[in-house]
């Protein structure tokens, strides 16, 4: 995640000075980079219940959700 004014400055700079080596592509990164755990911790600060769990447990929970047969269409929610 980066501030919108930073993205705007990069878009204008890329428009006036297009990248030579990859035409039409400009990568936007933040420094320091925000880690997912930092983002989740920030959400909890604002009252959202977002527990931090290990990736393998999270992946298994998503797989179980997608393969459960309760009659709902879940394909559109696949991550």
C-alpha cells in the first residue's frame, strides 16, 4: 500500500518520462514495505476482529470452505 499522492506523482512522472526497458509498465512499491501481519494488526486497532493465524492453517480453512457442500456457489470466492 502506498499513499495516493505518491501514486499520482509516479503516474505523472511515467507519463512524461516513459520507462525505456519495459514500455507501458511502471512498478509502484512502498518503502518500507507493509507486511500482511502489520496490516492485520492495524485492522484490529480499529475494531475489526482479524486474528493472525499461520499460513498453513489459513490455507486449510479456505480449502475446507471451498469444498464444503452446503449448496452455495463458492467458486467466485476462490482465493
